């Protein structure tokens, strides 16, 4: 088949940081091509070059056999390239139709916007995609899945020949994923070329025809999906066998570090009591909306609570006081690392030293050198992949950003680490590294409270599993008895009682 897109040894650097050493990709018309690799492998940089966000430093890029070098996203779109991101950016106050035809509305003979024509064409686009969205409704309040479909409809209306889908399913439910896949297959059958980026191998193998693997900014291999398997792809991605994703090291369990007694917050959670001991990893499990993150935020003092008490090493921690929690020895790695855990336009060293800056200042002054000296050992210990500590966190991969957030809190020398969704959105190799780190910390006597939506992660890493359902603690399961069945039974306990 003819190649819609071809990249040959494309390179890109940002100052001293080489983001892409040698990126190569050949995407044929009428196919869905997976692009996989660890965070930091160069996937996002490659996509941004195709989208016109960045210009390449070296190599070739061809579209339908013609050499191209996009100077802007507008130029890329005019050439027939569309990128569908994980979280689209629609104009919330405009209608669905207005978002699709923004800047190119059809006009009547009187030079007025022809709204009936716009609505009719939007309905035709949705019919073609096999979806049902009201063309006249406001974009505000639409689900992520519907927003992505609108972006796809816009791409089709522009007659895009190449669609790049960057982690499109991360925030979607199972039904929404299936609808998106049906749309993707219909576009493939029309002869369009699609690039699908995902960390979810089940999706890659069910949807795609071909897979290209990148590692450390370089092209590694391209395989037909029918001629490969998950273990081979993982090995190519990380350059080694990842035989143990959950490297749990037995640790000596000590005295209670965190004690939570009768914690309640009206309408959020009720009568939550548990302990976490030195050297112990306690998993907090439950369905989305069960109240796991809310309990963690209350324990750390980000959110308040109406009743109950939190003690660390026998001393009470006042509510709604994160500074007091930090002084008591608590550390909190939040679920949303970009919005809540990082200052993305600040350097790695400034982020890592962020919580301990007061102790680094001399005579009221804090130097960059002092920040770098304090951050260096932690960045090294966590193997943060960056050539310089003065690189902005925004330029780093998701996995490395997560390591920076963890390093920031470990620099405080905490007695208890609360970590919410430790491996969400990061690749399999970095997942194993984060799990190994948590196991090592517990082995050194740190208490760990781990919140995760991934049941294999909870079962693989936790010494005990606490299960929440609708804001109530429904089970405390020791590691030896924790199975998918026992956890899910407890996670739906209150729901079953209401039926």
C-alpha cells in the first residue's frame, strides 16, 4: 500500500536535551498504526513535529510522497493532518456545530452564516461516523468521549488524510472506547491513515494492523500485529525483559505510623478508621467515586473533615493544615501530578526542592545552586531522565514528571508516603521502577498508603487492602486473602445492599 506518512531519521533537541534522536515511521493508507514506547521515548515529540508544533532539526518527513516541513499547526491541518488529543480543547460556550466549523462557516448569498447548512452537514458527519450528538447543543458539559468525536468530525470535514490519536482512551469508559474504535475502523475502511498511541496493549492488539516501537528517542522496530505478542513489544520498549512488574520485597512490619479514627465528612465519607505501620504498604481500593482520594486529601489536610482524628507517631495532626502534616512526617503525591504536584514552568531542581526550600535558604536567600545541590541526589536516585536539573518540568515525559513529584516529597524525609494513582499514564518500564521504589521505601521502614484504580497493582504491592464503597470502609483484607473477587465484592458491597 502507499504510505500516507513517512518519517526518516527525524531528530529534535531542546537546548541540551535530545528529545528525538532518530524517529522513523511509515503509515499506510487504510491502516491503523500503533506507536508505542516508554514515557520519554520520543513519541510526543514526533507527533508534535507531524502536527506542526515543532520543526525538526534533521531527517525527512513525507506526506503522500511529497517532502513537507510544517512551520505551524495551521499548515499541518491544511495538508490533511489532524491530531486528536486525550483531552480536546473545544470552545465551551459555542455549539457543537460552531466548534466544527470555527473560522470557515458557510455563508448565504447575503453573506450571512448559513446555520441550516452547517447543522445539516454536522448531522451528516455524525451519521457517517455512526454516532448521535445534538449539533445544536452547547459544548460545555460534553463528555471527553463526545469531545473527541467532535474533533474527529472536524477532521473529516477538513478531509484529513492522516489522523493521529494520542492516548485517546485514557479517560473513557469501556462503552466509550468501543464507540471510538468503531469510528476509527470506519475511517480506516474509508482509506484514511491512523496513528494510535496507547500504553494499553489490549487496545493496540485489538485495533491496530501494525506497531512501531520507540525507545530513548530512537526507532527500534516495526511489526505486523499478527506477527508479534505483548512480551516481545514490552522487551523492545524497555530494552530488557520486564519479568517482574510488581517487585514486592518482604519488609519487617513495625509500629503504627498513621492512625485514622472515625474520620467523617458529610456527603463524602463516613466513619473511616485504619492504621498504616512502618514498613507496610497499605492499598486503598474501590470503584471510581468511592471516596479514596478524598480520604487521602483529608488525612494530609488539603480537605477538611467534620469528625474524627489523624495521628502520626502518636501525635495528633490538626485538620486542614498541610504544613502541620508535613512537619509531622506526612508526604502526599497527588493523583493529578501536572496540576497539583508540579510547577510545570519551573526547573526540575526547583520542583524537587519545592517543599524544603525554607531549610535551604541562608539569611533569607535561596540560590539555584543550593536547589540543585539538594535536588541532585534525589533526581539521581529516582533515575529522572534529564541531562540538566534546570530543564523545565513541562518538557519532560509523564513518567519522569511522576518521578520528580515523588523525589520532591522524599526530600522531606517523611515517615509516611501517601501516593495517589502512582503509575497512571506511565509506561510499563517506569511502572516497574515506581513499584520497585515503593517496595524499597517500605523495606527501609517507611509507611506507604497507596491509592490505585488498577487492581493488579493493589494486589501485587499491598500488604493489606482497605476497600471503600460509597464513602464507607467495607473490608480490610490481608495480602494472603486479597484476590480480584474479594476486593470487588467489598467494592460493591453497599451497592448490592441497596438493590
